[in-house]
């Protein structure tokens, strides 16, 4: 029996070009974990990594048809407005004679498996939630049984959703108790930074995050042992890898036991002389752990702060507060690490005062001093995806407008129309700047920027944001609504002047 595990091509989004919230970061390793699990169980498995710049579905189609596997397992990743291309790919495969079983796994199909199975015939099964053992049992059933006994065998597999289950729950598969038992993931390449998953799940339940729903509708965190992680890292170091990034939502883990575990891991990693980055929550950091991390090669951090407003943090079920976040930022800088932060400038339930609190928080913590960071922090709006508690909450309030395929993505009506007005204009300005930063002919092109113009552009975005928020706070919705279109044009003219002449000011609305 021949199996292909596919990381499918991703088509870049024009609308969401600077958003990375379409899937949790550890999705990048799911295909490799699936292939490793199948290979460990002695299945003839080919891992195809087409999640690369320039990869095409045409090339993937040709390759799959040439290989003609009995089972095609696809790590299905939502890639915004272009996601329908993935299902067109499956249709093309079948139209051109592919007769194998098509299975999907990963965050996106797990969270909308009913809709996928109900609305189309391209997909035969979906591994819901943690997928490795489900895929192994699927392969075993397909290799041992012929219809109709094959269908009966598939229906008994925990975690496997079939067409017959499109309106019912599949048998729930609980996550494995010990993640050390999973083989290390296969990798398509060792170039660049190697990603590592040191734990599974998350011990929090933020309203915008799909991780808790993926793990059976609740908070769950299971850490690999320090020794197991170190063996994987050492194996990659032996192959020449020196740069690593831990893709866990919370690398350190909960409480004293989490910190103790990471301290031990650092002792094992330090002799390897590597460099690494990670993601964690503000309350997980203290002097002792930062000192240990830095001594072992830690040099980059993404920290989930999300907001400077207590009201907003409560809305999104974020357990840490702005004071804790400020302290963590200072601690990182004290130890020589400049943190990048996850931040939601605009949340559907926020008011203008919440946005002003966000601006003050960012200014007080010196986070609006670099153009690329400023443009990103000031443009991020909460993204609402199916399976999150936020999605379900907005749906109950009749504020949800489904926009993505299978209803996976949704727009939400803002509680305060003035927040929507400000978000539209500030995001427009930031996106215009970010697009220019990717243009090699622009004076703010990120690889060869004019530092003076970039600094001016940075100041423009900060001043513009304060001006717009102050204007919205002091005027009625009736007053500001007609200003939207002319104000957009004015902002565009100001940015064009800045990029051509190097000077401009953010003129306050009249």
C-alpha cells in the first residue's frame, strides 16, 4: 500500500497579506508528523512538501497522479480567499482518474469537518483533532479490508469523520497522554530555521484561538520531556542546523512545573551552541528563567499581549493584564532580548477609550518606534474563525457574517460604529505603508530602506492614529461617517507625498 502525505501549495492573500492568524504556527509541522507516524508503522510513505514559494497545484496534481497512492493524506491549511483552490485540486485529481482515498487533517478541517463532508464529494474522510494515531488506523483498515467490511472498519476508528457522520459526531479520540511517543517529524528541507514543537495544546482558552477547540473543546497542555526534545534538536544539530524556533503557543508551560521543565531543557541545549526563538505568555517570564534561556541561546520572542485595555482583555478571555505585560517587556529588554508582541488593536466589542488605552500602552512600552512593527501593531483586527469560543459567542449574538469557505472565517459587526470607522482608516494607512515596504523601488523597502523616510513614516502613522481616535471620541457617528471616503483619499495623498518628498504631517480631521 502506497501513501502520500501532502503539504499543499499556499496562494498568498492580497487582502490578508500581513495576517498570520489563519492557522496556529505549529501547523507547519503537521505534515511531517503525519508522515513520520505512518512510516514508523512500516507503511510505504512519501512526504511531499509543496508549501513553498512558487509551488503550484498543477505541479502537485501531476506528481500525485504519477505516484498514484492508495491513500492521500493532506494537511489542509486555510489560506484565506484562495482556499477553494484546494478543493478544486481534489476535484481535478478525481476527474483525471485518481481513485485513492483522500483524507484531510489539521486545524481547518477538524473545526469544520461536518461542513466539508456535507457540501462536497471530493473528500473521503477527515481526521478530527490529534491525527497521528487516527491516520495509522485508517491506513491499517484500508490495507486489510475490502468493501463492505472496509467501510465498517473505518466507522470504528476513533477521531475519523466520514460521510455517514456528516450530521453526527465521530467517535472522539482523546489526545495521547505522552507526546514523547510520537516520532520526530519528517522534514522537506533543513535550510533556514528549523521549527520544533516542544508541547501540545495550550493551558489557556482565549476566545480568538482555535487550539482549545482542536483538542476536544477545552484547555489542554502536554509537554514533551526535556530529554526527548533535546534528542530531536541534537539530531538536527548533527545535520548542520544551528537556528531553531519553538512553535508552541506557550513554550514554557504552566506554573512551577513548567518552569522547572524548561530549566532542565536549557541545561541540555546549552552545550549544543544553538540559537532559538519561542512564543510564550507574559506571566511565564521572570529573571531566573530569562537568564537561563539567554545563556542557552534564546534570542527572539513573540509574546501574546493582545491589548492594553483591561476591558478588552476580559472580552477575549486573556488572563494576563497590561501591567504584567509591561513588566515582561522590561524584563526581556533587561536580558538583551527585544520582544515582538501579539496584539489586537481592534476588537469588535471595544470602544474608543479602549483604543486610546492601546495606543498609550504601546507608546509607554516603546513599541511604536520601528516602522514595520508600528504598521503591524496598529493594523491588526481580531480574526474570527470557526471553532473558537469567540465565533460561537458572536453567532449567538447575531453579529456574525460568514465569509470564508464552509463558514470558517467570519466578519463581525462592531459594537461601536466609531471604532469601525477608526479601524478602517488606520488599517488602510498601515496596509498602504506595508505594501510599500515590500516594493523594491520604494524608499522604505525593507531590505534597503531610507532610515530618515522610514522614521518620518513611523511618526506619521502614530500621529494619524491619535488624531483619528481623538476625532472619533469627540464627534458623533453622524458627523464622522461621511468623512470616511474623502479621509481615505487624504491619507493616501499624504503617504504618497511622504514617499516622494520625504516629509508630511498627519493633518487632524477638521
